[in-house]
C-alpha cells in the first residue's frame, strides 16, 4: 500500500465515493469530467492494491445495538495475534494496536439490552487488563476533512444522495442478516453477485438495499489509510471535560480540521477523539495549542495508533 501514490483524480474519486459509495461509475465520471473506463480503472487499481475499499455496515442505533469501547493490555508477544483474532469476530467494528505494543483498543457492537462484551476476555492468559466503556454517541456528523476536500461545492451537491429518513428503530430480517455481511465485505458488490450470495432474486436485493439506505440503516464508508493522503500521525485522545462544558468541548473538537472521530463515553473519561495529523509536529500543535487549551478540559490522555487490524468491517 505504501508504494501507491494518489493523484488529483484519485483524491476526487475517493471523495465522490465517500459521498455515495454505490454511485455508478458513469455518474462519478460525469461529475469528474472523465470517462467511465477511467473511473473504473482507477478504483480497480486502488482496490486491488488494498489502498481503498468500500464497506457497508449497519447503523448501530437504528438496529438496536450498543457500541462498547474496549481497552485491553497484555503481553507484547500476544498483541498481534490477539488483534487478528478480535478482527475476525463479527461483533467487533474497529480494532487498533497502540504505540506501546501492549494495548489494543476496539469497538464491540452488541445488543442494546445485552451485557458489556467482557465475558471470556479477562480469562485469556495473554490479557492482563480489560476496561469497557459504553460509547454513548458520535458527535461528528461529517467525514474527516483530510479525505473530503477534493471536490468543489457543485460537485459535492451533484454526488450527494438523497438524505436518509430519521426514523425509529429498524427491525432487521433474516434476509438482511445475509445481505449485510456481503455488503460489509464489498459495499460496491454488483446486484447479481449479491443475489447469488444471499439466495434471493436480483430485484429483491435491489429493492431491499434501497430500503436500507433510505431508512439510514446501511452506512457506506471508504476505508483508506490516512498515510496515502500525506498524514502519518494518528492519535487516540481521551478527555475528561467538566460536565457543564462537555457539550461545548465536544463540538469544538468536532470542528477541528484534524479530528476524524469524536464521541461521548461513560467511564473516567467522558470524551474520546481520533486526530489525524501530517506529522509529529502538527500533532504537537493540535494537542497543545488547540485541544489542550479548550475551556473545560480537565485531563487528557493520548496514545499513538500503530496499526489498524480492522477499520469498519472484516476483510473479505
């Protein structure tokens, strides 16, 4: 992946897919002013090299699932195999190894009324400490600006799909439980391929996928390593904000151009953020001149992200 270099067209293509991960290549080509073949070839190159892929995952709150942020510390020799084992689990949505080499942070998606996902984890001999806190709500409603700044306002409007409805809980069917894993592996899978995988007709798959997207249940994302955009420093930031200042601190963090994720949590820290910076100097500025100076921040803990074993969905 490190040998791949993104040019202007690649950046525009990836921005377009962030807006609509299942947009036909013909529509993307029309917006970008190039041929369908060029767009298909560019995406094929990025996907085949492992540089980018589109995934489709369900919206946890719409499907009645809770998200738990789990931190595990263990023996250095066990970190990599444990991270891979966690990534293979269907109930994990995100698995990363931190710079210490002894800590893994992951997100579990479990039933809303179910227990915290600690059963069995603490009994593993290679794990010395486990902490699970409920991820209450994401604060950011937009993508990280580092990968969504290549298109003009007019192009963004042309690419953006109709807004999803904001309804209540959505009941998944057995059909959905076969369809969603296929979309997690490949969010751009063709309708005939999806129909073959789930054992339904192409028209039924097309209709149900549209319903899932319209209801805001299916979220499409483009997995791309920030390093390809020229950003080499990724950092997890845990914050403790004064209760009366929590909302303001969260919104200020979400507005920071180097913030990739901001969410409220339970536990000793009530906010978690992921910041993505160009280098260590830029990270220093972000932490000391902006985040550390926010009115209401009482305490801050940081850890560099060494690697992602799983981003949003399992590898196909």
